[in-house]
C-alpha cells in the first residue's frame, strides 16, 4: 500500500490493515477459545465488540502514530520505500 500511495496517506495504511487484520484475529481467537462453551449469538457479539474496540483504538491512536513516525524519520534522517522490489511471495 505504501508503494501504491507513493508513501502518502499513512492513516489509510495503518487503519486499513487494522480493519482487515483485527477482523480475522478477533474471529479466530473468539471461535477457537469459546466454540462449544458459549452460545453462537454471544460468540458473534464478542467478535463484533472486540473488532470494534480494537479498530477504535487504532483510529484514536492515529495522531500519536503520526508523531512517532515523524520523530523517527527526523531522528534517523531517512524516509524511503522499496519501489522496485518484488514483494510477491510466490516468485519462482
């Protein structure tokens, strides 16, 4: 995504990856930990509430993320990304 956005829109990358990752994480954890112990309706409620909480935390912490990233880029004097690198994990 960083390459697609040409290094811009950090918020879309952090929040976007959180929205996808936390949905998978919340669903898998709740289902593995509580399947057969809790009723299905409660499992669904737990998955959704966990997902919403984790996503809200990421959204609220986005300004802090911007400050930390700016500090690190300034301190390290670097801001680059691998534009010509092939990130395909299935490369033969």
